[in-house]
C-alpha cells in the first residue's frame, strides 16, 4: 500500500509521526484510515483458504488482523527499536498475554515488588491458581534478583521507574541476571514510554505497555501492547491473542496512533515540568522528601541518566508530620486544596493528576508491605501534565502554605 519505510534510518520524532503508515492506492489518504470492519472479503474460496492457513498474507478477521491495528503495531515497534509488536485491549491483557503465552504450571517468575497493583493481583491470584509461583524482590537490589532464581524460573518482570516512588532499576544489569538464569526478561515501560527509555537497547527481551497512559496520553481510551523479537511475537503472542481474543479495537488503535504523533514532544515537556515542580517541592519547608529520577538527590540518579532521556511525569513527595495521622491530614489538605489538579488515580494525561497512594492505589496493600515499600501516610503522587508550571506551583501552594 505504501513505499517501504526503514525505521532504522530515522530519529524518534520522525518515527512517531510517520512509522507504520499504510495508504490505499485508491484514495491516497494522508492521515491513517480507521478500518471499522470485523472481517475482510476474499476473491475466491481458494484465497480464503490460503489466508486462513497463513500461507498467504492478508487480512481475515479483526480479532487478530486489522490495518489500523497493524499501523499502531508497526509504529510502536519502531519507537521501541523492536522487530515486532502485538497490540492488546489493555495494559493488563498485554501482561496476561505474555504470561499465558510463555508460562505453564510449575513455572516460577521473579518480579520487582514495586509494580502496578493489578499486575501484582494478576500474579498472586490468577497465575498462582494455574500453578505459577512469583517471588518479589527489591528491583534495585541486584543480589536479590540473583538470589531469587530457581531451577524453574522462566520469566523476570520489571517495572522501572516504579510506582509511586520512581525507584530506578538497572535494566542492563537485570537483563544479564535474567539471561544467565535462562529467563525471559520483560519490562513494563509504561512510566517512560519509548520516547524516554527503550528497554530493548539495554537487553530486555520483551516490553509491555499500558498504552492507556502516555501513548494515548490524553485520557481517552484503553489499550496495550507487547513488543519484542519477530519470532517471539509471531510465534508465541500472536497465536495467543488470535485464539484468546484480548484484541485492541481499530478505533482505539487509531486514537493511539494520533497519540504517538505527539508522544516525544509531550514526554519532553512532562519531564521538564515535573523536574521544575520537584525542585520547587524540594525547597519547601513542609516537604520531607521528593522523588523524581532527574533530581540529583534521587538514589539512582546515575542509572536514570544512563538509561532515560528524561525523568518522566511522575513526582512523589512526602509531607512532614509528627504522626501518621498528622501526615495523612497534611497530604489530604494539599490534595483537597487544589483547584486545577484532578483528584484521580490515573496517570499519563495532559492534565495533572494528584493522588494519595496510601489510601487509593495502594489501599489494598498490607500496612507492613507499604512500610517496606516506603509508602507513608504523608506521600502524594503527582502525574504532572502540560499545564503552565507556575499555575501548578500555585495550586500546590494553596494546601502547603507559603
Ligand atoms: C495502568 C498500568 C497498567 C495496566 O494498564 P491498563 O491499560 O489499565 O490495563 C500496567 N502497568 C502500569 C505500570 C500501569 O500504570
């Protein structure tokens, strides 16, 4: 449909707006078309048979092949510097697809402990039911990853930077440990997006995405993706999605194709604004600690500088207080005094969101586990959007006091 496009020949800004575009010869449309069709017609019974047998390329049925979804997949693969991508209905179904496509009863996986809540529930409640056991480690502790390996370890799962404290793990070092153990190394790249971090360059085998977050970036639709080597995606993930059906809709794929066109420019601004807010908070007397990977005070600042081209949108900060009750009151006062920030658990939006992890996103986590992960009553997580930084500072100052 369109001329060959070699992703290796272009920079990330170009890939975001041009990679993966398919154009029909009939209409020569400039912007990508949205193909809202569940199935595709064949010229003959023989052609239908060849398409279904995979002996001839072409579209058959949108549970597993659709041109709009193909464009989304090619563009995201290009941005991640990967050979291939399989889109899914959500970030959770991307993680589920990798797990079910690669693991079986009796297998073991090692995961960083600061991961998205539903990912932990998926490992603990659903995979466990099918005989897959999970060991959690401090993602920044290389010795802990090494020590967690067992003879039946098949998969390493890492989220970096972590939620909500933005802990940064050394992707290349964890990749070495995973590969020595013969395990598949999967990185959830939701917080950075490929605009700031490309885990495959540092040795990850597979990248999973909640495209719901920065890839859409405007809080509109759900989507997910699995990115990796061609043989892995087409040999393991594609057959799973084709059969099980956690498929990305063409409409959502189209929305997120448009999202990818502004991804690099948004991530750059998110990172700049978040760092400015983090520095402002660090100098405020009511604030105890601030967490953002681009702050010099961040414990893994050096690693973040090496593997990320920006700190990302997330800033977490802890308010001072003599007791847990006083810390919660201070945090809730800041949240409730905002007029601009949206009080919501989502992140990766053009609009700044603010949340109290202790009682919301991590509300179901046991108090001891929260303490171990450093999530206190005084902690606030901001996902800095694209508003004017001065307006955001003024919004936070309302509850912080001058
Ligand atoms: C939101 C999120 C997910 C899950 O994605 P959905 O699209 O909501 O299913 C997975 N990982 C991380 C880090 C997330 O923030």
